[in-house]
């Protein structure tokens, strides 16, 4: 009966990888005696790919030769399966050339040299009979071992010879050793003859177990490598060849490499039928496991043999149920593939995924890598895929796909639509590169080849880049287009947000905001919200509509205008004093879907909005960081006229932080002239005015502030929320020049406005009004301003107002109150990094108390309870025990007890030594 034997694991270092395959003296002794295989018997070594069958076969051959036997070997290959007598040729040459070998069989040399006439089946049978007889006769004098590797790949003629030899083994001094993988099908009668032979013994090889892998890893890499055993098992599946090369890679590179691991993986495939390579290449292109039916469609093979191949790859440990164990293997399979074959597979993969309704991003990747869009793909499908990809974070893939589609499209109108989509996709990466499409797209609009939605998108891009002549021409065309009537109000409103002097005031349509045409594009509707804020101020309705726009953008609507639409909606909230909502959208839903490195403009816009919010909260370091991020995600050139927003925020933050040299560097940067005709230029002018004010250039500062007011008036935006508080800036410039009357006029103008600018602007006005008022009135005005800035969480303005309040108390002779308020002002200024303030405020005798480091402050602060920290935070800001008790709704005695415990935990003696880190930016601490 056939005999199956599981190979033991040898303890020798080289034997560990092969599971004992080199330890074969017990199998081939001399004489054969009771060995596993002896004359008259056949041994079949069965196992999956790269599990040691070939090495064991060679070991048998070497041991047999050492024992004095004539050993002849042959290796079968799928590529030589159609070569008649290919295996016989290898065996015969080995037999003839060996010392004491066989004499040449008559007629065989001519056949092997293809010099004789082709043989029919009878001729092949006679020739095989003569060769078998010759081997059997010679074996009477010298025992013979015939070893054939991968016997299932042998040619038909050679298989006929081996079949005859196996049938005669029991009467000859010949042993035969074959290797095969019985899990794969074979049509050769030889296999079935072997399996039914009484004199056959079998050895079953397979992947190493985790324990055996661990033994090899420790032996090869040392005990410290034991922690990597799990990863190595997962990467090799116990396959001996992969394990050997992976350990070599670890020694040389610390990870799997294509040159080592990858090439070993490929070598296993190339030794087998072409279907193995075909299946693995298809899987490498797709990048994930596929059912046999899908692989059959991609490769052209039948599903049944593909299932067998997948099972063989898994059984060998080369793959894991159709998944690559290492990326190095997948990349090696891709690189080993001819370019045209790879492109064809990418095309088939794209079609397969599209038919299955898979994500557009995956489909687009294959279409891009296919290099040539197949004719079977309709233009509508390509546009659909490109648009879906552009919505997400794969703008670069959309660009490649649309570029190919555009180059291959022969129709003018379709080319115009593709070019518009291409410009929109490039816009997400870098608006500067999208400008190359503007001229042909502008011509397409004039020629009537571009649809209305794409024309509106082009208008948005031209507005951003400052192409004023093209903007005016495109506007004239749209205003004359009857199809654009429903959207013109929204477009004009969007112009109000960017170039208000270009906008035409017109009544809203009767169903504004509800028609499908008006609601089709998010960008014009976002512009309408911001325009309403600029012209009429913030209302509950504008807040609701702004959040509605942001919610739609969160869901990915209107991808071509996502960035500017989001900026409009966020600025509508910021200008109206709803920094809390704007910040929540930036840090929450929009931040999570704001893209990544693939959509830099979206990240840039979010950073710019964050910087403006941080400025209005007095978080100067955060404002500077976010504005720098905005200018990093997108270059200044990519920002176009909108550069005024992040650049203005950076200039103002640096100025207030006392970094005047850096602020001056940014002021000296070249900006587009068109920026000063846009609403974004107001932010830049306002920031530059404060830089001039800090530099002592009061007239230049006043000119910039007043120019902001003149522009807003000329644009008809003086009745709504001002994007920047220019009147406050101008009043400060007048005060710096000693002109209190002009300053007072501007302050009263600001206060008389119908509360469109919110509590923050009122607080600024009250602070400046106090500067022009009598000493007795100042504390009242300043205390009201302190409450407003505390409510708005504007630390920078709070610090300035507290300082003014301390000076007012000092003027009235209230020294203790003045000193406490001054210290609180210093602490708050320190919190918001306003070095231009706190470095000049604190008297010399207070420097030590306010700035001396607190021992172990970080660790000690963590030991404070929540209640203790709340009390200590307010005390650090200069509040008295009674004031703290009022804010926290506790008794003064409770506050005193909390502070006693705080002083003990922080190892300090006075509240002046409380660390500035205790300040917590929370409304209840105001």
C-alpha cells in the first residue's frame, strides 16, 4: 500500500528550513535493506510550491551517489511540456556521461537530436521499451536511482517511458524518486499508475508550523528576534523558500525587499503553469482578493482551474486566500509584468469594478494606470467616475483620468466639458495650474460650447485669480443668457463677497433659495448668505442658511466649488460674531472631511478660516500657526486675490506678538493689484494698518484704515457687518496722533451702528471711548468692555482693556485695585502671547513675582482637583476671593480653603506665584 510519511524537523541549522530534508541517510543506506526507498520501489515526494521537494530530491541523489549508485536526474518544466523526450534526454545524457554509465541505446541519440523520422505511438513505445531494458540490464551490475522533479510537467513521450519503468521496478535493481503536487490536476497516466502501485511510498511535505518557524528564526537571528515570529509567520505562511529569503532580507534591510522576498515569490510562479502567473498578476493589479469567477473574466481561464491555483497558493503559504502576504510580493508581480499586459488588466479591472458598483476612486485608479481609455467606455461613465473621485480626497487621480479623457476626446463640446472638469480637479490641488485652462474655457463660453454650471465654476475661478477683464466679459455673457436668469441673483450675491463693485443689485426671485436651479450650486448660495451678512448683518436666518451650506459641503456636494463655498459660509458666521459655530465646523465635521495631502486647497481654506477665528479670540500663536499652514498648503500664487485673508492674519498676529521684523517681511511681500479691489484686500489693509501703527507710522496706518471704510462705502456695504473693524483702527490711529476729537467721532459712529458688528466691536468702542472720557467715567466704560470681551473670549482685547482699567484705577487713587487689575492684564496678555503688551506693562518690582518659575508646576497642577483648578485659575487672573465666590456661586470661605490647598500642592506662598498655565479658556471662568 502507498506509504505517507511526515518529514521530521532536524536540529541542525541548515536542516531547520527544510524540515529535515537533508537528513536522509536513514532513507538511502547501503545496501538499501530496510530504508524508506530501496531497489524495486518508487518514492513520491508530494507537497505544495517551494516546500522543499526539490531539495529533498537532490539529497536523495547525492546520498545514492555516495552509496555507489548510478544516479540520473531530470527536472520537468511547463515550458518544455511539448518537447518530445525532453525528460528522457536529461536522464539519458546523465546515464551516458556518468563514469561506468550505460551504453547508448540504438536510435535514441538520433531521436534526441531530432535527426530521425518522427515516431508514431508504436515507435515511441518500442524506443521506451529498449531504454527501459537497457537500464534494467545495467542495474544488474550497478544499482540505479532515477530522480525526476515536478514530474507532472513531463512531456507525453517521457511520461510514457517513466510509466513503463515504474511498472517494471519490482523486478529490477532500480529505485525511482519523483516530486509532484497532488493538489493540482494532471492528465498524465503516470500519476495514477504511481498512486496505485504497491511498491510506492510517499512523503508529504508542507509549510512549517509556527513553532518550527520560531525555531528557525531564533536559530538564524537570535533570541531577540522571537518577538518578530508572529510577523514572520504571517509574511511567509511557513513557506520554506520565503522564510529563507525573508530572514536574509531582515539581516540586510530590516524588512522584506523586492530583490529578495519578491524574487523568491516570483520564482515559485515561473516554475509552474502560466495560469499561476496570470492569476497572481491579476490579483496584483486589483490589489485585493477576487472570486474565481472574476479572475476568470480578467485572465481568460476557466473558474475551476483558477480555484485550484488559489488553493495551491494558499496551501504553499505563498498567499493567504488570494491576499498577498507582503507588499513586496505584489510589487514584484507588477514589475515582472509586460507593460501592455498590465494596461490590459487595469482596463479589465476598471470595467469589472464599475459593473460591480465599486467605489469610483478604485475604478479611476485603474483607468489612469491603463494609460489608454478603452473605446468601450462611454464619455458619460468617465465623467461620472471623475466627478465622484473629485468629491473626495483623490483629486490627483481625477486630474490624470480627465487629462487622458480630454486628450482622447474628438468632440469639441465634450472636450470643453472635460476641460472644465479638469480645471476643477486641478483647482483642488493648486489653482495656479488650473489657470492654463481659463483662456480656452472662456472662448468655449463665448462660442456656446460650455454649459451653465461649468460657466459659473469658471467665473468663480476667475474671481479668485483676479482675472478682471475675463470676469467682466463672462458676466456680460451670463447676464444676457436667459438660461442664467434663475441663478443671476445668487451670482451677483457671490460677487458682493469678492468684487462688490462688479455686482449689480437686483431683487431676489420670488422663490429664491427654493428653486432647483438656484439650489443646484452650493457656491452661489453660500455667497448669498455672506452677502446678506455684509449688507444687512447677522440674523438667525443667515446662521441657519450658513450651517445648511456647510452641512451640504460636509456631504460632498458641489465639489468644484467646495473651497470657496465653505469659506463664504464660515466667514458669514465669523463676521456676525459666531466664532463658536465657525470653530465647531472647522474642528468638527469640516475638519474631518477637509481632505488631506490630496486636496491641499481645502486644507488651506480651513486653515485660513481658523486663523481668522483665532485672531478674534485673541489666540495669537494659534492665528500665526494657522495662517502659516494656509500659506503652506497652498502657495501665495495659488491663493490669488484671497491671499489677503491668510496673509493679513499672519501680519496682524505677528504684530500683536511683538514680532515686528517678521510682520514687516510679510508686509513687503508682493500681492496682486486686484486684491485691493476685492473684499479680501480689506483684511490685508487692516493688518497692515496695525503694523504701521506699531511701527509709529501713524499717518500711513490711518490711511489704510480709512481706505477700508471708503471701499466699503463705495461698494454699498457700509450698513452691514464690517469684515474688519476699520473705525476702531482709525480711532486708534487718531489717538496715537493726539486727536481725541476725531477718534471720538469714529467711536460714536461705531456705537451708533445697529449692533451689526456684535459685542466685540462694542467692547472695542467702549475701550476707546474711555480713553477720550473723564477719569471718573473710565472705570464704568472699561468694566462693561471687560465683560463683553470675557463673553466673547477675546483674550487680546481683554488684556488691553484690563490694562486701561488698571490705569484708570491708578488715576483715581485706588492703588490696590489698580495693582490687582494690572497683574490680571499681564497674565491674560501672557496667555495669548501678546509680547508687545506684557513685556512693557509689568513694573520692575513685579517682574520676579509674575515671571518666577513655579517648581514642578506641570506635575503639581495635575494633582489639583477640578474645583481647585477653577478657583486657582481665576485667582491667577487677578480676581479677589469675593469675586471668585460670586462667579462660582460659592462662599468666600470655600474659595479661601481651596486656595490654601492649592498653595500647599504647588509649594507657593502667594497668589502672585500662581503659574500662568492655570488659565483655562472656559466661559465659566470669565
